[in-house]
């Protein structure tokens, strides 16, 4: 069964174009677009000044500025580790957190909440990246030992995720060469997001992440999962944080579609929530966002257009 597609797609198309434009605007803002020589007219002839040369560094974003590319990196964030791998920095990763998945055998440096600062200092990476704040005293210790700390907030939107790739690509490759790595890493995700918006699907949905004695955890409209899944309509839950509801309360939200984590299949069936259309996704992937979310969004699109809710 296919969901109804609205007659007027202009709003959806505008959102699609805006999203794509946002990505390329970010790239252009930090990129090295061709600069044409400036013409200096003297009499009947035109002399051309030599165009200014583009330099790789320094690069900057927000309050951060880098004068050179770090040769060695440690990561305390599983998501940032994945982003760095996507950007071709595997050989630079000398240490990762206990929760990171990484090829080879990089050193382990504790958890994001409890990093092994002494071990990090001993390994002496040029850069430590994290999505979990590190105590100021530890940041100072690391800096004094020659280890720079880069804190990046977990993105809450698709453009924010693109920006994260762009920023790290600039750090790795500089202002001249960062584009190719960023665009290559994001190409599949951008493609599926464009397809999602272009499909013209409009439905009221709920996102169920997990189940506990307090009830089902529903993700609000301010979450990354909701932000990306609004390509298919609107979230029945507001922006006030995770909401714990039982099955009847969820039904009372009147969702047409429920996006539920794959771990909940038995619970969903038992509680009768399949009165709405249920599509099982790896919702947990949104909590460790990287370009691999393209597969999650592709499954959501497939479930809505092809009737595949398995």
C-alpha cells in the first residue's frame, strides 16, 4: 500500500532544493572557487593581474582555526571516528575510545565520559576529537602536552551533519582540497535525501526508539531522527524532549506511520501498535550519526513506497 502523494509538490521541491543548496553553500563558503584575473584597463589595452594563489591553511570554522593538517588523531566519539574513516583518515587514527569501531588495532583510550588522559598524553596525538565535553583541567593538561582538543557538538539536523563532514575535511585537507573528500563521503546520503524529499510523501509519524518500564521512548521533533524523517511528513511529537508513553497513548497521537527500532518488533506486535503502519529501522543509528544513515533513510523510503515494513 502506498501512502497518498499530495497533488502540489512545490513545497517539497523547495525543501529539496534548499537542502541541496545548503550543502553547496557550506562548501562554497570555505572552498577555493576559481578566481578570474582582475582586468586593469590602460588605454586601449587590458592588462591582467596575476590571480591570487590559494593556500591550504589556515582554515577556520566557528571559533576554531588550524594552521596545518594534523598528522595523528585520537577520537573519543564513535560517530567522529566513522566520519574520519569516511574522509580517508584511517592511517592518521592512532587511538580511539573503547566504543569505537575502527580497522586495524589503534590504541584504546577509555570511554567518552571517562577518557584516559594519561594514556592520551603518552600517545601524543596532534589532535583529539570528541563529541563529549572534556573537563577544563584535562583540556589544559592535554594542551600543555601538545595535544589539541577539538569538541564538535552532535548534529541535530541533516545540514549540521554535512557541516561536520565539511569542517573535519578542511582540518584534514585544507581549504584547497577538502571538497572532493567531503562530497565523496556525503554523496550517497545526499542522493537518498533528495529522493526522500522528491517522493512527495506526506504522513503523520511517530518515532519509537526504545522500551523501558516507564513506557516507549518517543523521539521529539527536535531530534536528528525527526529532522531527517520529516522528509516524509511531520512528527506527531513536539520538541520538549523524549516522551515516555504506553501503547494507548501512542495510538491517541493518531500516527499514520510508526518508525520503530528493529529491537522492538515483538513488543510492537504484542501491544497492538500495528494499527498504524510500522516500519522497523535502526533508530539507534541516529545517536551516532554519520553518512551511513543513507541506508536507514533508504529503508524508510522503501517501506513507505513499496510496502516493505519488515
